[in-house]
C-alpha cells in the first residue's frame, strides 16, 4: 500500500508542536507584561483633574502638612478627600479671582462636590486601612512616592498584589519612627546619619512606645536622654495635651509631630540603641511595633474581606 504521508510529515509535526509551544509561551509572556504595564496599572499616569492641584506647591512650597487636607489618615481606613471648605479656608483670601479656581468657587456657592478623579484606586474586593499602616510606622512616601515633588499627582507604584506582598513579606525595609511618617525626605539611617531609638512606656498606641532621634542623646544633655516611664494618670498627674500637629519640612526636617508632645510623668534615664542601616532599624521597630509575622501578613484575609 502506498504511503499516505510524505517522509517530511514527521519533521513537520515536530516543528508544529514546537512552534505551538513557543506561541503559547510568547503569548503568556506578552500577557504578563501587559498586566504589569502602565496601560493596565495606570502607574505614572496623570489624570486630568477639574483643578490642576499641585502637591509640590502646597507641601514643599507652603509647608502644609498632609493631615490638613487628609484629616482621617490616622484614624480611619480612608485618608479622605478634602471638602471644598478646606480649599476656601485659604482661597477666600488669596487667588480669589484665579480662573483655574473657578470650580472651587462654584462648588462653594452651589454646595456641589468637586468631582476629583481618584488616582490611587484599589479594586473593590481589596480592603486597605490607612490608619493601621500609618500607626505602625509606614510613611506616606512609601506608598505614594515623593508627593512633595509632584506638580500633578500620579500613581508612583503599581498597587498590584505582588507589590503589596513584597512589603508584607518584609515590612522592615519600610518601617520608620512615627515622628518621620510625614517626612517625605526620610531615607532611613546610614553610617553618616545614624538614628537612636529607645523604648518608652507600655500601653497606648504601639508606635508611640518608641522614641527615636537623629541627634546623639549621649551628647545632647540629660533632657534628650530622659523618657517617660510611667503614665501621668498612674503618677497622679493630669493627662498631658497632645503635641503640636506640625509636619516636618520635607527638605530640612524642621517641625514636630504629635509624638513630640511634652513628656509628663516620671522621668528616668533611657537607654538608646544606635542604628546605621534601615534593615537594623526595621527589625527593631518590627519587634517594638508588634508587627505580625510575614505569614500572617501575607494571608488572604488580611486584604480580602
């Protein structure tokens, strides 16, 4: 009986299988790159807002603190979009007739909200809580980038699950003292710029139990090297007022935060530990802040409710 297939059929079949495999692999790689691309993640894109609000001008230029506009960032899951009244507090006095601020004046007159376009928008099935991150030592710039250098707001990072998990698996690389949460220029300790930290009192917000300074407490007098070791109520003293809500200047670091409030209670010499790298400081803060283990932080129920 004559051959149905030519001798080259076997080679053609093998080539077809190899070619099909290469096509499938190439398609998978292409789709993987596509879903990581800015076209999907919107990373680096600057949406057209109703008002060209400049964080660079307001934060770096004028020195406004983050909490002035995002009032809920320390106590709620959402940082909050400032109402029109927040804008009018200043712009009823300055730039009152600027054309680009017409939407603000119209919103104030009519009571209709300004339709801002959300820049950092997570899927509805992802639960993200701002206050737990802020109160556990994650700075604004770790997620949002150097907002103080953005004339127009854009998404610095991908916000994909992979990006979140990289931090949850090793949070030490991003932890910082609570006094530096709003310092956009914070770069962590180094051999040239060490950081000294010490544990303070027990109880209260976890992150408030650590005091850190960039000035050597051993050479700055007894005032710096003293810490509150007993709560005011326990010592019969009145409860102290919270510290000043001032954001450190992004370039000079000047200013105070609420954690720098006046110390009250029984003062005793504190033992400070010196850190010259972010990893060393991060591991120390991980323990002091009682951060959960990487396995617990990477579990599904952490973000998906």
